[in-house]
């Protein structure tokens, strides 16, 4: 299994869209399927926070993006990049 990092805001948007498109009953089934995928939630720790602060300060990354990038760096995770135009302009990582 290859670890990936997905921003929780994108998951929230996906879940909200599922409710709107599928209705609540089908949504509940999809949530059960999603939870069965062995997702691992990584808590922000001191190492991640310090690295995020460095990225925010030195590379001018927004705080949320710095936390996502720092988590990936510290945990050695391959990133899912959902905003290609934004990251294409940055060569910091």
C-alpha cells in the first residue's frame, strides 16, 4: 500500500457533494465503504508543527498548505495534489 496525503477539506467537500447527489441513505452506505478503507489519520505533532512553521515562514506557504506539506515531509508520504495550477507555480518542496 502506498501512503498518500489528502487534505481533509477536500474530503469534506466530497462528502457534502455525495449527500447532495445521492441522498442520505446512499450517502450513509458510501461513508461505511469509505471507513472500511483502512484510512490512517495522522495527528499534528511537534515535529510537523515546527516544519510547517518553517515552510510558512521561509516559503510563504499559507498555514494550511504548510501543515499538509510538513505532514507529508515528516511522514514520508506521497502527496495527492489537487490544485495543479497553484503547485505548478511553486518549486519549494
